[in-house]
């Protein structure tokens, strides 16, 4: 089992200066999505399945990959990014100011999230629960004894998950058995339409997840790379 995490393309967070709660991709974001689709579709190992967050920016990123691979993506709402407070009607510059000021919070405040939004505790639980459920539905189960061991079917199934920087970083950290922090997206830097790959490998009578790529953007020319 190999999981390929594709972050969405560049979103239009602001339209006419106003913050967008569920933005579409920018023109550059569509270019990023097309280039990522071309790379993954041309991978000689192939793609068996596509799972995508329900956010518009993720769905739009997955569309060229669906066409290129001849697959229909499964929408998974529980993979959506950490839920922010409702900022409808706020200027984007005010939202950016809130984010800048929030970087100076205490660790405990980071765990609690922004007022009116999802806490990191709840976000981490939601994402790791979704990943475990997705794996279980495909026969990949955690070893009851713990120790970050898994039991996976002996098949080379490759699944692409089109999600978000926070979602992907939390999922990757969980699969690798890394203790979480409430700023996973700062620990695992993932640019727009970057690729990360995690593969289950045989070890100690079961399987462990091995990180094979992180923030891979070789398919993106320097002029279209964004974070």
C-alpha cells in the first residue's frame, strides 16, 4: 500500500480584497494541478484510486488527475483542512493580520485553535480517524500491540489523497508515528501541488509506513511554485 499525498493548488483566498471561506483555484493553481496530474498519470506504477477533500480547491485540483487517469475521485469531507472561524465579509488583509498575530500564541493556545474555529486537538483526531478508516476499508489495520506497526494486504495498491497542507502533514506524521504538535504544517512544509509519498514496507512481522518523498515539486517550474 502506498499513499500519495497531493496538496491542492494555489487558492484565490481573496477576491476584490475580500476573504473567501472556500476558495476556487487561481489561474496559476489550475496550471499547478494540470502539471501534477500529468506527472502522476505518467507514473509507470500507475494510480488505483483518488480520494479528495470536499473543499473546492481540492476538488478542482483533483479534476485533471481524474481525467488523466480515467478515475472518479471519492469525496471525503473528513479530510478538509482545519476549520477556521467564520470570516465572511472580512478583508483579506485583516485575516492575514489575525494569522500573523496568532503565531505568537502559547503552545496551549495553539492546541486550542483560534476562537470560533476548530481546535487542533479536534482537527488531529478528525484527520487521523479519517486516515485510519480509509486504510481499514482497504484492509490496512493497526497492529493491536501498537508500536506503529500495521498489517496490510500484500498488494501494490497506490492511492492518491488530494488534500491540504495541514491535513497532509497531520496524516504523514501519524503514519510515521511522530508525536503531534499543533503546528504540523510548519514542521512538514508542503507547497501547493507538492507530492509526498508514504509506503507500507514489510518489517518485524508486519508493516511500517516509510516516508519516500516530501514536498516533491519537480513537476513544477520555479515560476509557478507557491506555498
